[in-house]
């Protein structure tokens, strides 16, 4: 008598680190709310300036220092009669662009520098990290002023100046992680298979650095936005009539007694934006931490 075939049990698919991280992140209400809020801010910065009835640099002497909800100006006007809502949306776009581009610059330089120094080691590692130490010793504002005096003041230079400073911390973090990874079994197997240093760093070291790097990126973007705001507050950042959150806050501080809304609204947008990035960074850090698996 022939036996009926026994049905094999369905294979249980294991959950990867990224699946667990995604589930933990979605359980973090503050991080999820921050992602939604930040998405709305990005959408407003991307399309908002095209939907407002006024241009960000449109001057109207008849509507000077108009309070909110007056003459079609939802958030009021400034000392030149320029619509605050249009300038706020444009300023948010510029600040987010500076944060994204400068962080990308620091990411590319920092990851390449730190991974190379950590994996190669020896005298090359020593020389590369001493260069980082020397650059760390230069005051940030002095470095930016030196660049602007040499090359002139423009928004592209702000990207370069901020990104050229923020990569230093990134390189140290990546180097420390690389020193831990370089002696792992999968790296030894790749080395035994005949892969060169460049291939090992690109295919095995860098992909395994994504966790800490992603977390640090979410914390670097608000630091870059704050740095740009500080430079703009000192008159070294974005130049009028272009607006950024730092420019708007600086202008609102000077006119605070006559038109407090010029300071209140840009400051609120700045605080909400920075809090969103910080909550997302904290959520990612808790989600990716292997100790919580």
C-alpha cells in the first residue's frame, strides 16, 4: 500500500535586521509623526512658493509691516512690504537644500576618508587622521570667512564651506566602525578570495556601515541648518533678497518690537524642522541598535 506523500512544512522566513528595524521604527510614535510632519514641510517648500499670490522678493511700500491676515497676506509683511509666507516657504526650501547638499558632501567625503583610513591602517591611517585633527583645530567661522574672502560670497560656497567642515566627525565615526569590521569573518573571506582593498571597502565595509551612517546623517542635517542660520544671522550666509530661515530670523529679531510675527513664524518653522530631524534620528538609532533585537 502506497503511503500518501507527507506535506512538507512551510519554510519559516527569518526576519532581517532591516525588517526588525522598520517594525521598531513604526512603533515609535514620535518618529512616525516627525516623518509625516517633515514630509509636509518638504512638500510645502517644494510647491508652496509657486502657489502663493506674491513673490518672495516682491516689494510693496503700501503694505509695510502688515499684521497677519491683512490685505491677503496670511502671515503679514516685513519692512519692505514683502509677503512673509512667500519668503518663509522660499527660506525653508533654501535651508533644506543647504542641509541636504552639505550633508551629502560631508557623507561622501567622510565615508570615503574614514573607511580608507580605518581599513588600510598603518602610517596612512595616522597621516589621514592627523589631517582631520588639524582641520578640527580651525574655528568653523574662521574657515568660512577665509573661504568667502578668497572665493567671494555665494550660496554654492555655503554648501561647500559647511560640508567641508561637517565631514570631519563623519570620518571619525566611519573609521571607528571600519576598525571593528575589518577583522570580521566575511571580510577575511573576501580577502582570501582575492578581492583588492578597494573592492573590499566598497562591497563589504561601506554597506555594513549604513546603520550608524544613516543615523548620523539625520542628526547632521539639523546641525547644518543651524550652522547656515548662524552664518546668515551674522550676515555671512544667504544674501538678500534671497531668503533662508536664518535670514528671516535675523530680520525678525531686528524688527521684533514693531512686527513680532516676523520672528515668531520663522522661529516656529525652524524649531519644528529641527525637532523632526532629531526625533527621526533618535528613532532610527533605537531601531537599528542590535542590542534591542
